[in-house]
């Protein structure tokens, strides 16, 4: 899961750099959202197993 979050953070950094020069596309944002949503879902499952 941490690798996915690191990847999402890296993508966000690249998108920030791109935003200085070009418009960010919906597909680019959707890719980051998908990664973050997957991580959130995975974390929910782990927390449920730990009874948090």
C-alpha cells in the first residue's frame, strides 16, 4: 500500500510541475484518484480486521 501512495504522491508532484506550463487532464487526475481510493479501501479493510 505504501508503494501505491508513494506513486500517487509522485504523480501529484509531476502534475504540479505540469500545471505551471499546461492544463492537467481529467484522465491524469482520475489516475491519481483511483490510486488513492484503492489505498483508502485497503486501509479500511486492514482497520476492520484490527477492529478499529
